[in-house]
């Protein structure tokens, strides 16, 4: 792939039937686009525009191929995180700016995204049931050279 200026690859993923491409920008905007909206690129292609990046949206920080049943986890530089259902994010055309996914304080930016393949687990609160779920996580520092 031929890239221009300061362009770089943000993500690569495997296309699955009945899935959409989800992109999220550093200022908390995101959108889903049908994969049929993208034409196949040849070896010398220079890419296809997937989001109208402006000062309002910022640069793209993550892209994932998702299904309606998946969940999205958005994490910021200042440690804020939010989990949402992918099917609640609007599907739009390739060059749209997207919708605001997360409210952030001044100076905060989205650092990364992750998809959660939806399977019921003990940490989920059943729909319609209110309350807080507490989860204890033990983090053990890695020994040098054990990667």
C-alpha cells in the first residue's frame, strides 16, 4: 500500500460476513460502516477514506470489524473507560464524521478501543436489572524477560 505524508496503518482485521467496520477517533467520535461500502484495493492502492477527520473529531485511533452482538470498550489517556453495545452506534456512510461516543474532560483523548465478543458471563448485569457490579482484578507485575 502506498501512503502519503504522515499517513499510517491504524488497524488490520479479518472481514466476517454480516459485519461492519467500526472506527473511533481520538476526540471520542465513532461510527460503523457497512463493509460493502469499500471497494477492493489492489497492491499499489493508496487506501480508501473511511472517516471525515476534522479538528472536532481528531485522528482515528482504532478500527475493528464488529458484529451487532459485540460490545465496545473505549479507554482514554486519563484512565476513563466506557463499555457500550455496538448495535447502539449508528451505521453511516464512509466519509461521515460519526457520533460522540464518550464525554471526556478537557485535554483527555481516546487512547485505544477493544471489542468484546458478547457471551454472557458472571460480570454482566441482566437487562432491566439495576445495581452495581463489583469485580476484583489482581494485577501481578511481570518478571523481566517473561514476555
